[in-house]
C-alpha cells in the first residue's frame, strides 16, 4: 500500500493533548484492526511517514517501537517494518480488551471536550452510525 493511500486524511492534532507518536501508533493499529493493513504488509519507512505527516523522524520511530513492543509489527533491519498479526483486536484477552476500551473511551471523551463536544454528542453519533 502506498503511503499517500494509507495516510489519506491523517492529521496530527497538536492541540489534542495526545502525543504525536501515540496518534500515529493509534492510526496504524486502527488500520490493522479494520483490515486496511494486513499481516505481512510493509509499513511506510520512518522517512516516508515523517515527511508525509510533517513530524520529526524520532516521533515515527517511537510509534513503531511502541507497536513492536505490543507485538503488532516486526522491524527487519534494512527491509522495513511489517504487520505481524492477522487481527490485533482478537489477540487481547477479554480483561485487557475491557481495560483498553475504558482507556480509549476516556481518551475520546477528553478529546471531544477539547473540541466542545460531550458524551451525549458521542452517543448520538454512535447510534446514528448503527442505523445507517
């Protein structure tokens, strides 16, 4: 997959309170979970991604290290980084899934509040998406 296709619509939100490396790691994890990135797919190089997103190369490297520590990607010196798991969502045991969901929900509420949105807005949006 080409870098432009993978990151289409991605923006690093510097005012969100979420570190840029976490935003990158979260986006890549989401791409793995929704099937955009699949086992064996090569990730963009650190240079490709830092230039495309306008961030420091160390920021991208930190995101890749975090994903590698979680076992989601595998870096092969001289060859790049590759998606390691078929379905990262199904690899977590149930208690960790619940803890992760709670963490994500709290993060989403914090982010929403910084944009003038509240929990009611989020729930309404989710309900609308379920019916459409």
